[in-house]
């Protein structure tokens, strides 16, 4: 059955009355909801802003040609100045080391689990065979456990190989935990890192490169009185999934971290910088604007999105990013006098979350970079080639029968796709390899919808042609409350089982995910 927009908005209004503001907390600004979730306050004084230097993300080094070993382990690190926080990190880092790879050159990443809980690793945005994608139940078990979770007394640590053929365009990807029911707490504790793919097309462009090509992992966290990461899990030991009822709509922290540091500052020259933004937050959306803005031209020139380079640069005054979205932008500091501090503000935040980081212009240098009028040939699909239309409704609903089994949900409302909580045994869609399809997403509140194994094009929002800001290949689309969105999708190169889901991690953990089986 096809749901009309009027019917869907009616269901949304009824849902708002049914929840009474409990299960879903909408934070609003200027009369329009900008976040879905509830703010979790830290229990200690927050550090001053723009005093910690921006950390440079470590680069992963292969232990042999084409092979990387990433070890998931606990470690005490300094996040808040002068304080120690226990994280779960790839190689004990938060964020994990960045993997730099080339298109069409196979990379194998072995993930070793030295944590006390099972994990799964997903290459987000990767065109990957299903066996290596990080399906939510493809667990890498901790030492001493069997697949049923029983203690065995083994001391050998378990690990899994992920083979990435990288037959895809240059793009800014990321890898993160994807464990069924526990993605939220695992990513919150630090299990995420960048993965950058490059190719000849990108290298031929005069875009900023080297130390002027900067990766920025933005996320929000809260801390307890002992400076430990504070997450409102029902069971910190993961004996059962779920968060406290007040945070079922999403966990929003009051400390903004960039590359693992609170409100850092980056020293820059009077040149162009390519900034690769990743929103690695569990639930928070950002609207980024430099202050002061450049005297001439737009604040940013966007050159890439989730799936790689745009066809042409897109000037924009602000940059909106939902969880899991990436954007490559060029920010030109040549118009700022030396000594200027440029603050990156977040207009979707307030108080401590209204600012993200700062850039301090410290020197004048020559600049041989440029943003060309033509960036790439993305090879877009055509709506005329679509052979089928599918509909996916992302909504908080009341389950029937035993529909919530396995997800720790005993409440009356559960996050669902098409009225079903996630069931690994049930295929919601079975597209054929190579077919072009139109997928229509409908939402009740904010849902960043992510499709595994492929990228898509945004065709329309609310029945109108997609705005220019939706151009380019995407793997995650930001949907606002009551919105309908059509995307054009095609799976190529691989057959098998994968998923699509909401990338608000609290929604995902509470069953807002569906199987897709490519036939």
C-alpha cells in the first residue's frame, strides 16, 4: 500500500500526541525542530573553548602490502584537558587511525577484538561484498566466548578479515562499529575512524592537498564527574540493549569534539583548505557557518559529498550535516587578515553546542591551489530507467505480538521500518543486481537514512525536485520531520544480504533497520 503524504502527516500528528514528549524529545529553535533527541548534561565543568590545538588524525600503516591490522582495545586517553577518559578504540585511539587507499587496489583490514563485548565493523560508504560489509550479526567475539555468548575459557582473541576491492570513486568514507542492538554505545565510546579513497581523477585536480587537505571528525559527547564518557545505557555491561526512556529519541551531548578534542583551534595560513567533514555523532545534526564569513564569495565551496566529487563546485553559505553524512568543502582564508580568529558556529546548537571549533590565521603564504569549474563526471542514473518503486516508512509505532523480541523493548512504542522492527530473517526488499529503482522514504521525526553497499541520487523532496544542495552521490540522506524523499538507487557487482537503516544510532539499536537482499 502506498502512503499519501497527507495520511503520513496525520499519523505523525497522532504519534506526537501518543508519545507526550516522552519517547521522542524534539529540541526546537526558531519555531522549527532541528534535533530529535534529548540533551545529556556533563557532570563536571566544561573546558574553555579554542585553547586545545586541533589533533591531526593518525594514519594507519600497513603491516604488509595491502593489509592493515586494527585492534579494538580499551585505553585511557586525554580528551578533556588534564583529565583521563577510558575509551574503546581501534588501536586504542579516538577517533581511530585513518586508512588511505587507492581506487581498484584491494585492501584487507583485519579487525581484532580485545574488548569485553562482541563487535562488528562496517566500512560506511564502501562498495563492498556482503560477506565483508559488517552485517549487524557478523560478530567478532571477545576472548573466552562462543557464538552463543557462552564462556568457553579460551584465551585466544578473535578477529575477522574485511576485504575491500574499492571499485568505487574517490571519496571520504568512514568505518565504525555496527553491532546489532549496541552500535550506539560502541561508537559513543570511540569505535570509529576515517577511510579515504583516492583516484587519478581527483589527483589531477588543483584542489588543496597535503597538509591543506584536513579530515575533521565532528561528534558530541557528555562526561560524568570523573571525566568518563557518559552514556545512558540500560546496561553498561551490555547484558541487554536499550537506553533510558528519556533518550530513546537520541543521545545529544553537551561537549563538541573535533578529532577527539573539545572545541579545538587550528592554525591556518591565508590560503585555501580542503576540509573533509564527517558527522560522527549518534544523533546530533549540525549547521556549520564560519564567523566572520569571507568578505567575498560564499562561506564554503562544496566539492564532494558521501559518494565522492560533485560534477561542479557548489557555493554555499552554510553546511548542514546529519549523523553519518560527509562533505568535502573548500574554505578560503586569503581574505582574512593575519591575527583573525574564525569561529565555526553551529546554528542548530545552543549554549556549549553553538560552536564547533576555530581557525586562527597566523601567517601569510602563497597558494597554488584552485577550485576548477568542472570537478568530475559522476555518471548519474536516469529516472526513466527505473523498473520499480519501493516505499520505506520510518516511524515510531506500536508493535504487535512478539515483534520486539531480541531488541530489549518492552515499551509500547518501537522505532520501525514499514511497521516492522528489524528481523535478520525477514527481507524487506529484494532488488535485482543492476536494476535501477526509485526508493521513497517517509519519516515521522528526523531520520538520517543510510543504505549499505551502494550510493544513490536524491530525486525529490515532498514531491518537488531535489534542491541543489542534494546534488551528488549519497549513501545517507537527512530527512526532517514529516518529509518524503525519493532517491534513485542501483546495486552493482555484489549479490547477497545487506541493510538499510536510520543512522540515529539510538533509533538503529532499537530496531529501525531492514534487510535488503540483492538477487
